C-alpha cells in the first residue's frame, strides 16, 4: 500500500495528514522555506517506501511547497480545488477544519489516483514569479491612486501618498525591465512572445502573462485543454424539458490566466477580424453580451494555441478561412 500525504495549504501554514498502514498521522508546519524543510525531515522519518503527495492548486501559496516536494523526489499531484470540493460533497463531509481537509485530500488521492504533476521549467518559474510580483505592485499602485483621488488629504498624508506612488512607479519600471530582459535571454520565450503579439488584441503584457501562467504548454493536448485549464469552457445546465439555464463559463481553472484575457478580448472584438466576425455570429444568434465576451476570450486563446503550435505568426486571412469552414 502506497502511503498518501494530503496537504491543506494556507497562506501561513500547511496542515498535513499521512494515510498509510497505520492510523492517519497529522501535523502542521509553517508555510515558509524553514517549514518546508521541517516537513521534508518529518517525512524522511516515516520509513515508508513511497509517499504520494496531493494538494490543491492554490496559486502562489502552493507553488513553493509543491516544488520543494518534487525536488525531494516525492511524486506530487496538484489538483483543482473544485475536484476536492466535489469529492467532499460526494462523501457528505460535514467537518471543515484544516486537518479534516488534509485527510479529505489524502482520501481523494487514494480513491482517484490523480495525475502526477511536473513543475514548469526554471525560466518559466522565474517569469511567473516576476509577473505575479508585478501584478501585486500594480494592485498596490491602483489602491494608492484611489486613496489619492478620494481626497482632499492633510498635507502630510498627501505627501506620503505622492512619495509612495513615486516609489511604486520606480519598482514597477524595474520589474517590467527585469521581465523584458528575462524573456530576451531565453530564445524560446522570446519567440513565443513574438508569436503571441502577432495576434490582434494581444500585446506584450498579455503575451507575458499567458506564458507565465500557462507553464509547460506541452501538457495540453489541444486548444480545448488549454481553454479548460483557464476555466473558459462553457458550462451548460439543462435538465428535462423545463430547466434550461443560461450557458456560462465554468470558471474552474486558472483565474489569473482567465483575467489576463478579458480586456484583450474586448479589444480583439473590435480590431481582430476573426474575433469580430465570430462575435457578430454569436450576437446574431441571440447570445448575451457577457457570453459573447467569454466566447471571445476562449477564441483568442485558441488562436494563441494555434500560433504557438505552428510556430507561424497570426495570419488573419487564413484564420478567417479556417473559421468560416468550422462555422
């Protein structure tokens, strides 16, 4: 019997439950580099031939511990939280504590045998870290701008806000430069960014986010799989003859990747001939405006997949012909 370690990841802590030949063993570790090393040391003392680790995909909180475990040669599965939630409902789970969740995740791994996870290449890891840091800085700057606009403020507060905004501007410029230099130093990333920016509606910022948040795209069998990873596949709700709820995006996927496509889809709807024609057809069928934008986001990601797979820049004329044949 292979032992399974379930990890409930929080910002500051890791609740773990080890299911093996004996009763579950539970511990809590700090979600810090020192805590990760303590967890690895604890696992090495369990004297088990193999331990399969399972945790939820919770963005930056989970990335570091997943990579630490992978580097220590433990098989790791990083699963969509929605799968764990569905599993909990199927078992009628009533307890909601960190330790109970860790046990549930371990039980899910025992039952479902989720696929093993491979971390992105080092250059993609660094790009992702830089992009997420940039996003955090941009959010801070917007928050300070909102505070500034909500004035008037006392002179001391106004000066402090101005100084902080100036500092954030400098930091943002520094990180943007670091991102640009990082991509230029890696020919594959540079090529992929150029291919993505050949698509009307995708600028350098969006291209960079697509590369950072998608990781190794070789794991996506096709464009639909990439769209599903982004949570851009439609979710239908039909039951019998009377229940026909409006089709919506599943939103079960990478929220950062999905968010990166919203405004580019709005631009592409006007300036990309393929997306524009696609949206016009959907609107003519009576699709709601929000649903049209969601479909445009998905279509834009399909176009991105196409140029990356072919290695050829976006050709609107050819894409229009292909789209017409598929319509």
